C-alpha cells in the first residue's frame, strides 16, 4: 500500500541550512509511522519524481529558503502552473509546481503544500544553524499535524 | 560597423558551464566562433599518489551526470594494471550497467533538452520552449520522457545500488553477482521502455522533415569518426576495439590497440579553454578533426547487432552515401542507440551465465600502466594511469568525450553562426540555433571541467574597444 | 669510608688555603656569564695576577651564578665589591687596583647593596656565586654533605620523611605537591627495588632556574637525591637533564665522579648499609618529558609519552618499581632542611607555602636574572624592587608565571603575595619559576599565540585533544592576530579551551589553554579589538590595511 | 587466606555493580551492558587512554577520566553519559576528522570503519573546526598490505598488537604532535621491513582504512578481530 502522504524534503545537506529540509524529514520520520507518510529526501527535485507524486492524498514539499527571514515558517498551497509560469530550466530551477504539473501525466494530481523555513547560511559544510532549531521543531510539528 | 564579439555565456540546457564567443567583422559577417570551457579541472592531480584500486570511485566523482562511464573506463584501466581478463558474466553486467546509463542519459538529452526545440520551434519564446511547453502541448511525449529516464535509473539502481556513485564496478569485474529477482525486475520493465523508444523514434524521424535547414548547417562537414566496435564490427560501448572511419565511411583505422591510443590521438591545448583538443595524429592538426558519440558510432559500425536497432540503423545510413555528416543527426543516432540499448540489455540479461557467481578476477599489480576505453553516452572515454611497482598512481590522463568533439563543436558553431547570425541583429532564434549546435553534441561539461551551477545566459556584442554594443540577459 | 671528621678535615684544609690569600676574586662561570666570555675574564685575571706577582695573594675562583645575569660577566672582590659587564681587558685594571691596596674600579662597580641583592633570601642559592661548582672540596667547606652523613648516622628513613613533612616543603616543579607526603608514600610502597629521579628537564620558555643551579652547585642536588634515596629506600638514582644543558651535564658528571671518589656515593656510604649511585640521562629536547610518566618512559628507553595516572610513580614508576621523582629545586632544599631543621624552613614563607622560591626573572624589567625570595613576597616587590621596575618609561602590563601551563597576572593584582594558592586563584600557577614581565608594548593575544605555538609543537601526539586541539587553537589565535578572526572563531576558541583542558591525558595538554584563558580573563578587550575593530592596541600584530578598513 | 584481587562495589549510571579491584570502569560497564564509546581501546591490547572517547565522569573528580585505563574503586560513582561528555566526545571526533584526510567515499573501509560508525552515532555530519588537509603519502610497498597515513588516527592499535600479540614490534611511532605517524622498523618502507612477519594482525585491528589488504576496492575491506580474544584465551589456557 502506498502511504497517502508523501513528504519531499529537498536541499543539499552539505550546504549549511540547505540541510534543514532533511533534518525536518528525519524528525518527522521519528514521530510518524511508515504507513502514514512516505519520506523522500533529495538534493534537488527531478522530473523522475513525478510518478511518485501522483495519486497521493497530500504531498508536502519542505525547503529551506534564502531571502526569507531566518526562522520564519511559511506554508503555502502549490498548484500548477504557479505564478512564475511554466518555468524554464531543468534540474537546478525545478520547482514543486513543476513536479505537480508532471504528476498529471501519471495519475490524479494531489493536493500539495509547500513548507518553507527562512534560512541564511548556505556555505559549504557547517550544520544547520543552531538558531533554526526551534523553527525546525515547529516545522516538523506542522508537517506531522498535516500528515495525520 | 566595427568588428565585434558576441558572447553567449553560459550556454543553457547542456550539462555544465561554458560560453560561446562569436567574433563579427566590420561588415557584420561572422569571422570566428569559439566554444570555451572556462573552469579548471584538477582530477588528474587528485589521483596522484593514490592506490590504483581507488581510481573507479575517485574518478566517478568527476561527474554527477555520468559516473557510470567513468567507473567502467577506470575499472578497465585497472583491469589492465592487474593484467586480467575479467569473467564473462562480469563483462556482461558491466555492459548492462553502461547501457542503462546510456539510455537514461540519452533520454535526458532528447526528451528534456532537445525536444522542446523540435516540437515547439527554435524561434519560440524560451519561457515556453521547455519540458513544460511539451507538457502542455504533448503530454504523452512528456510522460514518455520521464518514464524512460526513470527506467534507465532503475536499472542502475538494481545493479549497483541506490547511491549516485556506485562502487559495484571494481577492478577485475564487479563485486557482487546479479540476483535472479533483480534480473527479473529489470526484464519486466523492458517492454514499456521498448514501446517508448519506438514511439520516440517515429516522432524523431518526423521531426527531421521540419529541420532541413538545421540539418544542412549544424556542424555539417566532413570529418573522421571514432568509437568502439566489437570483434564483428558491431556497436559496442563497453568492450571492443577502436575504429576510425573517414567522411566517406571508409575505415582508416581498424582494431586499434587501445593501449597505443597516443599513437593515433594527439592533444592540442588551446589558450582560451581548459578543454583539451584531441585530433587524429596521422592527419595532423586540425585536419585530423574527428567526432565521437552517437553519430560517430552509427557511422563506424557495420550494424548494431539487435534486430530493431539494425533496421533503424540501415535506414539511418541511407541518409547519405558515405558517413552521415550533419551533427543534427546526433539526435537521430541517439534514439537508435536507446533502442539498441534496451534491446541489448534484454539480450544480455537472458544469457544463461548472467547470474553466475564468477564475477571477479583477482590479481596483483602486473602492469605499470593501464588504459581503459569505454563509450560514454557522449562518446569515447579514455582513462590512462601509470602506477609505480606498489600500485600507487604516478600519473593519470583522462580524455573525455566532450574533449574529442571540441574541435568539431567549434567548427559547428562557426558554421551555424555564419548561417544564422548577421551582424546587426541578435535574435533569440539565431542565438538559440548556435546553442542548439552544442546541444546536438550533448557535451557534458561538468565531467570535462567539474562545473558548478548553471547561470543565466548572458549574450553580449562587444566591439574592439571593448564597449558593449548590445546585450541580452535571460534566465 | 667517609666520616663527618673527614668532611671537617677537608673543610679546614680548604679554609686554610683560602685564608692564605688577601683578596678573593670570584668570576661567574655559569652559562649566562660564560656566554659573555667570562672564561676569558677569568683567564685574564689569572694572567694579570701572575704577571703582577700576586700569586697566592690574590685568589681567582670561578663560581656559579650571582643572579644579576643582565649585567654579566660579573666579578666580585671580597664581600662588598661587585663588578658588572666586565671584559677581559678590565682584568688589568682590577688586578692593578688590588695591587694598589684594594682600590675599587669605580667605572665597573655595581651596587651590591641594591634591593636586588638585599631583598633576596637565599636558601637554595646560598652557595651560588660563592663556591667553585667544579670542586667538591669547596662544597664541603660550605657544609656540604654534612646533612647526608648526619642523616645516615642519626636518622631513620621515617625520621627524614617526618622532618621534610614538618618543613612544609612542596614540589618546586610546578604542581606543589607536599614533598614529605610523596616521600612517605614511596617509603611505604613495596617493591623489590626503588628509584630516585631528579627531574632536570626544565623546558618552560624563559626559565633557567634548574640550569643555573646545576651549573652553580651540582653537589647540593646530588646530596638531596642521596638523602631522598635513603628516606624512601632506593639505591639508584637518575638525573634526567635536557641535552641542551651541556655545561650542567658536564658539571654534574664531574660532581658524581668526585662524590664517588670520596665515598659520598657508592656502596655502604658512611659505613652504613645504605648504598646509592646516580646516573645522568639526557633528554632529547621534548617538553613533555618534564611530565613524570613521560620522563620515566624516556629513561626506560621508550618514546617519551605520558601515561594516565594513577598508578602514580610513587607506587609504579621506573620499570614498574616505586619511584621518587622530584625536581632540581626541591632536591636542592633538602640538605638545608636537614641541617637546620624542618621548623626553621617552615618559619620562612606563608602558612601554606613554606620556604623560598627561585625565579628566573625575564622580560621587560630592569634587572633580569636569577632570584630567590621568601614565599609570600608581594609580586610588586619582586618586580619593582628586586626587578627594578619596567625600563624605558613604559608601564607595567602583566607578568607571566608558570610558563606555557601558567597565566598572566595583570597590574591590578600586583600586590598579591606569591604563593601556590594565590597564583592559582589568579588563574596562573607557580610553575617551576619562570617569570616574564611584560609592559604596554606587549599584545596579549600575541602572547597567548606564542605559548600556544609552544604547546602545539611540544605536544607528544598521544591524546587527541592536545595533539589536534592545540593546532586549532593556535590557528585561531593566528587568525585573531592577523585580524581575520570572527566572533564565531572566538567562541570556537573557548570551546576548544574547555575540551583540551578537561579531556587531555596529561598536564601538558590540560594546562595548555591556560595562557589563553588567563589573557582572556584580564584582557578580553584586547581580543575584541582584534576581532571586531581589527586593531592591535600594542601595534604588535600585523593587520593588513584592507582588513582594517573593512573590519 | 585469599590473596587474589579484592572486590569493590561502585555505581555506574546509578546502577550498583561489583568488580575486581584490578578491573577498569570500561570492563565493568561493558559487563553490565552499559555502552561507552571507544576508539583506541581494543579488548586484548594494553589500554593507553589516548583517544579520549571513553571519558566518563566520576563523582568528586573534576576532570572526566578515561574509562579504559581507570581502575574501579570502592564507592566510586560513575556517569557514562551526560551532555558535557557528549559534547567532549563529539569534539574529539571532530578533531580526529579534521586532522587527516578521511574521505569515506573513496575508502576501502567505507561501511566498516569504527571512526565512521562513531560519526554516525554522534550525528557528526559537519565539522566546526577547519580541515587541516595534511599531505601524507601512501606506503604500498608491502606485498599484501597498504598503509595510508591519510586515514590514520594514531590509535596505535597496530603498534600494540604487533608488539604484544605478534611479538614483532615492527610498528612504532615517529615524530610528535600532529607530525606524529606510525612507522615500520626504523622508518623504512613497510615492504622492506626485516621484522614484519606479514601476519596481518595490524591490518585487522586498525579501526579505519589506514591499514588495508591489497586488492580490496572501495567499501570492500572488512576487519575481523576474532583472533584477538581467541589468542588471549589460548594463552591464558596455557598459563593455567
């Protein structure tokens, strides 16, 4: 049985706060059973993830965001096409909306949410900033709540 | 109008980072065009002093796009140092892995990177001219693309595990035999993959009709072609010997001993690029310009060796009397190779000894030098190591596919620029066509230089005084 | 067999020769003055005496360190006249002056009544500058070896330990462990044999107490060791001296031979069952070999690395046998204690720190050299009175004590007494006696960097925190001093200090963060200036211009 | 009269335990199912207390002590886990990783490495201290084994097993501080060693990929240390 909820945590854990999504995912995996939520952690979103997205009850994308105030947790709906339009580039600029768009090829497009956490340190190495710990816990709580 | 330079920096929708400079004379005619790779590669230096057994894993990290090709070339070079012939099942398993890599890489190149140009038009707005434009207009095609790539990746996973840089391929063979269940899992996915390729081929051939001008001008010139063939002269990506044919399709180098590649390949270093420029030594530089990759492979072989691909190959070779010269046909050749790849994988997986436990030959250092040649999706990949008596690498040289094609790509850009660019105008369509020449070769620059992220395309026309006359920024 | 009477006889004979002369000229021949060619001064004096026909009238003698090393070569005539910065040519004038009725040469004369001399109390250094370190007879004439023989004659080992305990003497190597207690422990420990080791692996930068003592009065240390051996039941001893002290080694070896010749070392000393022999072992220049377990490993022929304690050497030391290990100055205190009694010693110093302490006074102070003061003397007296204060119109900033394991004491604490507890409370330590005075031209992060570099290069490499932690700490200090450090670096430095201090295997690692911690404690503003303003107040650190601007 | 070692009682993590006086805290903790991380320690070799990972807190002693070399005492109250100890152990691991060039992805011992296991246990994905990137050569002169200083953590297990178990004392240490490294014979290439018996014990006690068997590719080197308790047992048997 495919779990009804898919959590896609993306970002590069080798680049500071970009590993925030993965940290949230591992926190969620501790609290929720495998049957409820499937967790996919990846460095970047890829078109090949589209088949896994289709036919879920809910897909939650988790991402660390530069440019947003560090520590702010933001939850927004995702739809395709989004405001930014269809979108041009592939690998590095592939957005959740894109994946949702491609998911339509493989089944029902699920409800999708994007949870972002504002972050500031994206240098090589270095763990997730200590100042983001409470945001991390809050985000994991929100994800867990949505998944139930 | 004074002499000026157009720079396309970086080129989009190729893997990696490069820029194109187009020089325009006083009359607005394209005078010269160059393809620069501007990032330094240091992998050969890393290798020095390390035990040769680490080379497959180490060099596979040259590239996140096609680590498998490096793994195989490196392992073969190490086989040479061990002086072993690896067991037949190991050889077949390496072939399956290499083909899976070929399929997924070609699928990326064709469906994601090139089809938008073909189906939506070279002149279409770049905001729409992408995979999502395809999704909107041709959803079935988009689905095929995603599925085919997924197929290739799933085969790699079944064989070598989930990691991006698998350590399954080792000097002397592979480190674990294939299990029956994994074999069957792969086999079960083959029919769908086959169906996708056949649909793609039909569509691809129809596309050709609409691109007569591109076929005529996209790096369409006589050159040599190089690649591996098996002992019957058939298509081969993992083992075999090098063959070189000329523009007439005549074999001028046959059964070339890979260990003596330096006798027929020389490398020129051009000042403005970190990429080496290899050429066929007997003809000198630049007359010895040759091409590698799917087009070259189709031109050198006497057939593919699988039934469906053989039919397509025959049709392909009918395009021209000698070798097929237009680099636009790289796309066509790529599709035939995907078909071959899926068919050949099935053939190999049905071999009775594919599940054999004898997948590795053990030996000590027996040769001070090892050369491994494999066909990466983009063309011939050469790994060459020299080790000391303890097996520590003293010197390493990697010649990658994009390097072989460097001279040809330069000429192709010049040709296309002359045809599509006239001094005064910087139209999107013209620039895109110049870029599309490069994309036809599907160069992998992260591999040739270890590039980082893509950056927005920056095109500028610069006069001799260095003033920017016109510029376009996109992305 | 040598007896007390023999000693008296030797002393009397020595006295007799001495009184034959009218004038006694002493030339310092310890390393510091020797390096300024005091040997040539002595030759010149001897030549002049001969040429002026004063042989027998004027006695020229090479003696040990007189203390005021900055003014060497030093020469004294009789009790009252001190000559400074003497050259060989000056020998002519000095001898001429003596020939003309003890006329002092005023241009050479120093003030022998200066506080530098009068404020000192000499117990350990009592013979320094007075006796010829190369002649055992001279030592005996100064009551040498009397304590040993009297002890053998009148005291049991338990008595000796009691006497030492009564004196309140604490280890002078740095730790300040009660010496009598240590001796009793070794005495109580059981073993087929026992050893005595004298730790003369003096390694603190700027410290030269042990070296001067060994060069000036080697027999005193040997006598202390022999008494210690008797007290704990050992029959063999090792003097572990750094190979960088060739003169000390030469004089020690000569002294051992002389003592053996007289039967002061060897079997059945003084006709008792007590036997004691001493060997010199050279340290190959590793600071960590000053750590007792590393020192023992080195004597055993192994790699000089420490091992965790317990077991302490008192129980399991050299070759696994109970071993008494004390430093040079500690052993040098033994003979006077036994000669004058523990109570006498305990009357010197403070309640918890008894006796005197030898310091090597160095750095930005007028009178640099070797001094000995009673425990508890205020730091200000040492620096301003004995040391003569900071020269060149500069102001005093801090004094560094305890070497790389110690810390810096700032000006506001100058009135604190110098004893084990006070120094520790101020974040430094007594250490072996290095005392480096700094004025306002010193930059404290730079000072910390200097000591950290020392610890980094001297780490033996056995335990992770010391081996790697000191490297990182040094790099951060380098960053601070070049204006490249951030506040995060400073925080990391503190983390590393904590880890290295609390997790290192031996004292070297455990105390290596001390110079950083103590300078941070008293001179935090200097660190923040380097880190935030990118400025070095003392203009010691070279901070690049562009960084200064962007800072 | 019984003259053997006396029995002491103490508590480890509040659990009362009994021990012979010649036993260490580590031994007793393990006997009672309490895990203390170690790296330089290996049962059967003389403990040295070098790596400092096995630090534990003992009530009444300010500094943590190394469990592998600290004998039990009557009434001792030992704590094996605390935020402070975790922080210290983590930093010790960080220091080890920063010291040499531990690149797991191309290491023969990837997946079978004590250092890597500990990093995983402590969730150590990044270092707060900078890498030192020293330049160390590989000694592959031995016909069967390879020494890669880049992966050595100076635990000296090789030195001890060679000296104490094999009796060859081929290995030793050279240099001090961060310049320290293991050497064979008098700093000669391993392959030219006159004393090495080629037994391979050093390779198998090595916690990382510093010592490995030739012919092993990335992720293929697995260490087997069963011989150590076996040899010890056999020797004890002979002594009885």
